[in-house]
C-alpha cells in the first residue's frame, strides 16, 4: 500500500486544522486599537497551537519520509492521531477566550497529552510496517527522550495549572521549544546511512 | 483518465469534512469544568462521525488502490458519495446539540443510510471501469455481507429511534465497529494475487 | 512549468468551497422535524451549488488532463475562476435564507454568470499554452455551444428573476442538467486520437 | 528531503486561507439589494486579500519550482510564512467590517508587512538549500527591487493610514499591481538556462 495518499490526506487535515485555529479569533466589532485587547490572549493561544501543529506536521513529514510502507494499522493509528489534533482549535479557543483560566489551561494540556500519547502507537505501527526494531527508523528513535519527557511534562502541567496557570503555560512553551529542533535525529541518520 | 486527481480531490473534501465536524463543537463561554457539560453530547456525536468519515476514507483508499482506471461515471458517483458525506457535520451538530432527541437521531441515521446507498453505485462504477465482474475488485467483494447489512441496520435504527434513541445510537456504534476492520478482504486478495 | 501543483491547489480550493457551502446550513435549535423546515430552501440551494461546483471541478479536471503545459497566464486565469467560485457559498446562503426572493436569486445568477465568463479566459489560456488553435483541446471545443449558451441563459435568468424567481431557478437547473454530461467531447476526442 | 510534501501542505493551507477569507463576508438577513451595502467594503477587502494570497501562492509555486531541495530550515521558514498569511482572514474581516477605519487599515498593513518580512528568510533558506549564491535562484533574484520596495511601502502605508486610510489602501493596491507580474524573472532565467 502506497504512503502517498496517507500523506496527502494527513496534509489536508493538518492544513485545515492549522487554518481553522485562526477562525477562533473572532473579528472585534469596534475599529479602535483597544478592541484588539480581548483578542490578544486568543492570539497568543493561537501562536502556541500553530507551533504545536507545525511540530506535529514536521515530525509526521520526517517519519513518513523515512518509511517505505504503510498498512491498515498505520492508517488507523494516523486517524487516531489526527482526531486529537482536530481538538486543538476547540481547546485553543476555550483557553484564549477565558484568558488562561485554570480549567481551560488544564484541558488544553489534556489535548496536548492525548495527542502525544496518540503519537506513540502511530510511531510503533510505522516501525512495525518498515522492518521492525532493526529498521533505520527504530535506530533513529533508540534514545527518544523527548518522546518520553513530553507526556510527563504535559501531565505535570495539567496538575500545576490549578496552582497557577502560568506555570502550565510556561511548561507548554518549554516543550514546544524542545521540539522545535525535531528532525536532526532522522535527518542525521539518513544522511549517515 | 488518471485516478490521481480523483483521489486528491476526495482527500481534500473528506479532510475538510472531518475537520469541519469539530467546528460544530462551539467553545463554551464560562471557564469552569461544568461549562463543558453541554458540549459532551456534541463531543460524543463528533467521535462517532469522525470514526464514520474515517471508515469511508479508509474504504475509499482501498478501493481506489485496487483500481487502475476511472471514468466520468466514477467521477460523478464519487461526487454523489461526497455529497452525502458533506451532510455529516450538519447531522452531527443537530443530534449533539439536542442531546440525542429522537428526530435528530433518526435524521443522522438517514444521512448514514444515504451515504451507504451512495457507496453502492460508486463501487459498481469502479468495478465496471476496472474489468467488470472478472476483476480482482469484484472477486474481493463477492461476499459483501457488510455492504448489505449496513443499510438494513441503518433503516432499522431510524425506525427504532422513535422507540428509544439509545437503541439507534447503539446500532450506529455497532455498524461502525463492524467496519473498523474493513480492509482485510481487499488487502488479502491483493497479497494472494 | 508542471501542471501538478496547479491541479493540487485548485483541488484544494474547490474541495474547501464545496464543503464550506454546507456550513451555510445552520444547525436548527429545536429537536422537532418542523425545525428543519426553514433549512429546506438552504438545503435545496446547497444541492444546486454542489452540482455546479462539481461540474466546474469535472471540467477543470478534463481540461487539465488534456493539457501538458501551464504558464503564468493560465495560473492567473485559474485564480480568477476560483475567485468567482469562492463566492458560491455566500450567494447560496443568501438565496436559501431568503427563500428564493428575487434579488438574492438574481445575485446568485450573477455569480454563476461571472464564473461562466471567467471560464472563457481560462480555457483560452490553456489552449494557447498547449499548441493553440491546432491543438486537440481546440478541436474538441470547436463546437462549444454549451459554453456559448450558458452565459446567455444566466443573463436571461437574472432578468427573469424579477418577474418570478422560479423561472430563474428552473433555468439554473436546466443549465446544470445540460452540463451534467460534460466530458464526452474531450473524452471521445482523446480516445479517437 | 523531497519538496513534494512541502508543496502539498502549503497548497492545502493557502487553499483554506483563500476560501476562509470569504467566510468573513457574513450573509445579510434582508432579501433587498440594500442589504448588500454593508457587505460591500468587506467584499472589496476580500478582493484585495484574494489577490495578495494569489500572489503569494504564485511566487511560492515559482520558487519551489526553481528549487530541487528543501530541508528543516526551509520547512520552518515556510511555516513562519504561512503563519502570517493565516492572519489575512482576521485582518481582512476587521478592516472590511469597520469600513476602512484607520486602525484596522494599519493592522491590515502590519499583516502584509509581516508576511513580506517572513518571505525573506524563506527565500534565503531555499537559496541556501539549493546551491547558495551561485544558484539559478540567487541569480534570478540579484536585482530584487520589488522584494525591497514592498516592505518599505507597507511601512509607509501603516503610518499614512492615520492621515487618511485611503492613502494606505491605494498603496496596498499599488504594491499588489506591482506584483501581479511576478514570475517573469524566474521564468525567463529558467528558459534561458
């Protein structure tokens, strides 16, 4: 089964998600600069979510680039991942419109956590379909500390949101920054191979 | 006529449908956990519809993968199928926002039924364009009991929704589960061939 | 310049237009069957527009399939066509929500007319980029009576909408039916060639 | 790393942006021609933004067409560019709904400016990944006066919007017209090469 259409469909869904995110920024009614003030927290949430969706797309790109085969299991693991990504606009809008109140910030973290957890079976399914533990992909992921640390940090942030939402927010930013250089592992491996 | 663009266009439409579905989940105004309560039924409808659209995409993928040719008839049968799929966001939103009241649940079933019925001419057109009843695709579908059972179960569910919507809901879930392993037939046939 | 990306981008835009159309069908608040009544005219407008966008996509598909080259002129003629198609959701929603009142029906016809007029330079640009008047495409279009009749019928319908909107509506349906078998010309030519 | 998926994803995002723009044109409630009057400024903003997004897509197309390679840096420079393009619907809607009041017109210019500034690192990253300053792309851009003039004109327009928004509007139109023949440089170079 070719991977082309899985890539095309995922590109389509992620492209729509990343653009629908901005629809949560409702156009204010007044023409003054102050009318933008209530939009600011939604804008900041939007930036964060845009970066996160970008990270998922970049990693998706790299993983499929390093793969040759997909099968039914990969296909459904991919749809599962896309499901959690599709909740980003909702979680982003709720967090932004409520000016980073504790519960929406925690729910945002929950969506991040679920997407991170949905990445694992997707990754495993891809590796299984492409030569298993001896494959290039499996070697590149041998020391996947980011993949292990992220869900733990999201879980911590969900709890800490109830102490102060800013702590959770900083953790979300920290994890995003940590992933902003995500491709080196596979890129390097592939170049060396 | 190449099948590439039919796939690309269908991927685009299905990707937008699956993402637009989530737009029916309106962001609640309050920042408390209770504010999410009215969103819950919409969320559950969303999960069901996401799975259904995923099933249609996966089957669409498999059928076109097993085909070499498309023609004008396939093209319009495909648009007809996409038309009914495009009504999923509306039906999903109406069912969820009315907490699974009988009429919206029945209308949701009607959209499921029409999409299932629209699948048949699409399937026939693809088989006709790819070697007819002697083709690999036709053989793979020789005992298509799922394709026969699904519309009957949807029709039954539409009626039963007026006795109790939960019966219809359980039937919709049952059919979805039944389809979640949809590809084996074609995958196996193609591997054997 | 390859035609692949022009096709991909147009597929994307048309896929979003066809799906955004359905967003004009607002989910009614009540759970009764009567709550669907005001949605009915919007639904009927939606069916008509879905068919029209489908016709444009199918013709776009056929024309680019019969072409080998695109250039800057084709690219901008294509964007111009997509612009008028992008107004379909607005015109459809306005016509449907006002139960086919004369002005919205005439404006809908105006959008149909502009899209039909935008098709002409797109067609000419494609022919010019692919061998000019001696090309396969030019021959296939030698007796393009549909392309001539459609704008005239739209223009007539716009005027007749003010006598009775139903006359305009019937004309729009008639033109759509006339185009529903659009591909034979090129398909036959290409098969013969 | 293949450029195909970067193109596909960018096509998807730009296709959604260009279509979501039209969603800012809210369907008016009355069926009279006068009901369209308040939509007119939104429509004019829409036309301008459609042309701008079209220009970005055409240039994106040409630049990637003239490139063979992409890497992680190109990927993120591309996402950065798409981020600013994704703010077009918001800025367009705000400007149109407030009938070209000074602040929204200036903010629209700010989004234009940021997108123009985001184009530079994207361009540099592409050139660096494709042979550097000796490449075809670098030569084609040797006298990139448009790329230099545009941000300056946007910056001027932002200031002039507070004297009279029409001056800013005319500048935005002027820059768009200036770019409407964007591809000659690369097209000519590639033909000569």
